[in-house]
């Protein structure tokens, strides 16, 4: 299974995977029934989750019913326990929408929900995050996760999110962050796919963020809280929900 998932992720474009993955994994889920792990998003339990990863598969990562990964399950718990996301009337822009969230967010009565992506067939609006096609001060909340490592100009893209947020609004803008790196590595002259994969981790990544990721977000105008929420959870919950080993939540506010 690890080899199959790795091959699919490396060889098939994301937009095609999004068309069919949820149908295929419904069948796969039958073979994973059990009660060792639980997805907090849909409440279903399994003996373990599926492996997931392009280069090195992470065990116990992908929930076959919700299609959530470790970071999605952590974000769900954070939204539920530390924000007003499920209680207040909010207008949400969801950039590069994750399959595990789309239907749930669409059906929440307190949300006015708009999704946008440069290529995903699941998004409401086709858009480039460098040039978001909405007026300034349009949204209460923006989600944009695992996008900034792909874009040509991350400060421009972050600034666009800041622009469309209302004053007092907030965003969660996650990216892979390598805590062993003090400074982000980026070099636009590197164009060879194999070299990009070697240096940045994937051949479609433009940079590899270090511990200064929060400073990139601050340069675009945000007040950034680097919330180590994961460490507020018990070891039992972290194991039960199969959460990341380490992940900072970057909570970005427009003041």
C-alpha cells in the first residue's frame, strides 16, 4: 500500500487524484475497521490509518473516510477548541480546499463559504493566490494550507490574503516547516525537478521553510501567533487521533 500511494502522489496530478480518491478509499476502508485510532472530523474509528507520503510514507497518516492527514486532524481540533469558527457568523475563503473539510464547511449554517484554487475541480472559484479576485476587507477568515511553499512570491501571496481579510479577521496559513533550519532556503534559479526535490523536498516546491516562517507571514502585515497547541493535548489524544509529531499553528490576524 505504501508503494502504491507514493507512486500515485508522485506521478498523477493533484486535480485528477481529487476526482477519484474518495471513491477508491471507501473500499479500502473496509480492510481497516477497528478502534485503535479515531478521526475527530468524521468520528470514525479504524485499527490504523493508511500510510501517506511522496518520498517516504508516513505510517498511520491518512484517514480513508474523511481523507484527513495528521495536520488536518490537528487543525480541526484547534478550530473547535481555540477559535470562534463553529459559533460565529463568518465569511470564509478556503484556498486550495482540502477534501476532508469541503462538504462540512459548505454545510455549516454559520458560514458563508467560498473556495478557490488555481486548478482544483473542487473549488468554487479559479484563482491565483498572487492575485485574489476579491475586494479588500471581504472575509472574516481565510484558510490557505500547504500552498506557500509552491508559489513564486510567497510574500505577495501572503499580502493578498491580508488584503482580502477584514480588520479583526484571521487566517491559518500552514506550510511544511523544518525546525532544524534557522532560515528558509529558496533559490529561483534552481529549475531542475530532481534538484528541486533534493533541496526543497518536492519537485514542485519553490522553497524550504525554516524557523523563520512566521517572519515571512509578518512581512505581509499579519500579527502572527505561533501556537504550539499540539503540546496542550495529552499523549493519549495525540495517539488516538494520530496527530503530527510536531507542528506549530500559525494564527495570523489582521489588526
